[in-house]
C-alpha cells in the first residue's frame, strides 16, 4: 500500500487540477479532508465533491466535466466498471471488483491487476494487498497514506485517519485499532495530536451526562438500566455518585479516579468488561469535554453533517474552522441525536420481518435513507432482535429503495459477506451495491424489493451453510 501511495503521490503532484470525490459519512469526510489538506500543501488547485454513492449516473456527470485528474477517497474500488474515460487515484478500503492478475506465477501485488477501469487508476486498497478493509485500515487511512507520501510532514493530520477508522467502527472487534491503523496511530502519537487511554469507551463520555451515557449504551443491554433513564440514574445514585455539580450534569470525564473505579467495578458485575472497556482516542489539541476531544464523538459530529447534506461543513471543521462551521455542525449534531432516537422508535414499531436466513424492516419514507443503516445497527446491537441473522433495513430514497445490511463479527466468521450479497443481487436486478462483509448497502428500484430479499436470503443461506 505504501508503494502504491508513493505512485499515487507522484501522479497527484504532477497534476494542475484535481477533482476529489468522497463519501458522506465520517470516514468519507475525513478522507476527503485529508486529500484536500494534501493538495493545499502542494498548492494544487482542486475541488471536493461529496456523494452518497458512486454509480454510472454520477460517473456520466463527472465525465461530462472532463476532469484532468480524479482522486476517489473512501469509494471507487467497487465501481471501476463505470469509471471508463476517467483517470487518477483511488484510495479506498471497500472490497474491489474482481480484477484478473496481469502476470502468473508471482505473488499478486496492487500493480498486478487489470480490468475495465483499473488500468486508469492507481489504487491504494487493503484488499488488494491481502488485508481486511473492514478492520485493517479505513478510507481515511488510505487517503492518509497518499497524503503522507506527498509530504511526510502531513503526519500532523494523522488523527483524522483515526477518526475515520473509529467512525467505521474498526476498533469495535478488538476494543482497539489494529493492523495498518496501528501504524497510523503511532504517527499521530509521535506528532502529539493523539493520546490513547484504556478506559470506559462508551459513546458520550465527553459530553453526555453519565446516566445518559449508560442509558443509551445499547450494546450493554442491562435490564432496568438500558433505555431506562430512571434505572440508569438509580444505578449511579446507588453507588453514591453525585450526578450533578452545581446546576450542571456530570459526564464521565468529570468523574474522579475513585468514582471511575467504583463504577467500573459495579458494571463488571453486570456485563463482560470488554463490552465497555477499551482504547479511547483523545485529541489533546482540542478542548476537553467537547465533541472534538474524543474520536467517537467527533466521528458522530461529522456523520451528522454528512447525513443532512452538509458534508463540506464537516470538512471545514476537519480543516480547522472552529468558528461558524463548528457552530453549525454542532447544531446539526443536536438534531441528529434526536432524529436517531425517534427513528429507532419508528423502526421498532414497524417490526422486523423474518425469513429463513435473514431479517428485514421496510420503513418507507418514515426514516431518512442516509441514516437508516445507522438506526438498523443500533437496533441490531440492542439485544432486542435476533442477532443470529443479518438485518436488512429498507427506506425510500430519491433514486429508488436504499438497502442497508448489517451483520456481526460472529456471522462474518461463519461466512457472511454482505458486500457480495449486495453486489450479486444488484448485478442481476440493476442498481448499485457494495461495502464490507459486516456492513454494506445497495440501491434498487421499488419493484425489485421482493426479488432482492429472496435473493439475499438465498445468498446468505449459501454463505452460512
């Protein structure tokens, strides 16, 4: 990947103008930001475009602009079949289209692949280097490798790649970042833009009242506490923890060391320790007890920008705007939090339909297509539905029906690959799809919904047989 990144850096440095295209989630926003920062540093004229998905329609629009050089970040590898006539760099971590090696007998490298579109792009992708793009490195990480190759001093932005990886939950399986992410983490530590602690790693440790942090920690699924504000409050009051200081609610970061030890000890009696203890990634140059000080909260802030059509606002925050852009982003974050809670209730009320190997929920237009996958993941991790089957959440979108699939690491280890489910189904039914083995998405026409579900059920059954 480093060799490919060096070749990509050389190509980009020789460009007079670059069109950056990235995804709208936290990983995509940090990836696009890293690309923009690298191009700024090299004084290369560029624009950044954020999109929900890369399909033939967007590719046609892009070709019509006749861009000199295109840099796709956090997308592109799974869409090389529609990129004919375009050229440049793809820094992505999603599963690429199958490419045949150019040479036989030797170990395959990133430079041994060729298919329609592949030959016109230098690709930096972990799958093409024998790594798992779901855990080894994020889209922001691959963009960071290119940026670092353009100028080693850009390691001062390594923390953005950490945010991207955490935003894609690459720390979830092991309670810490691993693989190539670990090397990027070392860069961030060396440049003083990151601190790592072993601590409670629940979302909201910086900004949420401690009882809310525990109330909404759906992965813990504690009877009488999870989703129960009174039960969560009583848990802390039973330990003698003061929930307020003056008029202000206390967050986890406000707890004294003795209080933290007491709370952790009490939680260990209710749920396994590895469900709430792990590495926490902090940014010492940001103000403590804010959304920007910790990776999970920062990723959620960026997600809220992307999900509400303001990805460029998130990029401005990543690039250092701590005035108007940050204020606007925080406003979106507040609305996003409320929307997620309301959407979760809608999904629960709609009900989950069961098939032999999968389960699904169709929410129509009641939940935005940009957040339906996030809501499905929240429901999947709550313990309220069957976790022995992947879930497919469907919502109406401007261009059809958006489908978001979510699985578990146990299912993946048993053979589940949702990216293949999406790809195979959309190849036969039309539309576009791809992603990771544990989480993937697709867009299809409304009349193909039943066929898609039947195909998905069949493919998942074959994968898990």
